[in-house]
C-alpha cells in the first residue's frame, strides 16, 4: 500500500471513485444495450452520452473549485452520530453539480 500512500484515501474519496466507476460501467452498458445517434442540443454541436458525461464531469470540477475559492469548505451541520459527523458546505456544491449534470444531459 506504500505506492498509493500519497493519496488521501478517505471515505469521501472512496465514494467518489466507486461512483465514478459505477457511472462508467452504466454508460458502457447503455452504449452496448441501447446504441444512440449523436444529437445536437443548445451548444449546436453533435454530442453522444459520453460527450455529455465528460462535459458534466468537467463542469462539476469547475463548480467545486469555484465553490472552494469563493465559499470555502466550512462545516454547515454536525450529525449526532458517534462523536459527531461534520457536513461540509461542499455537499451543496455537489448538489449543484448533480443538477447541472441533469441539465447537461437533457439540453446539450
């Protein structure tokens, strides 16, 4: 495990990588089960599901970086579990990212 010790392997990091892997798996299955033709949306460029996923992931990264720069990562709540689980304001950026991903998949 020393070769991966440089990474901050926390529960949120593990959740991120598991969800990313599941998303890629579902997208691969969808591409095999339901092939699609490119479509033109509000950007006026032909896109596939994979293109829209990539745009959504880049947009999520930008939203999170801007959130950290302008809002910060302060604790917004503490759950009464054990010693208290702190909820970061980054979860709000995550909700905004998920809403923007839905918008990208519907309109782009």
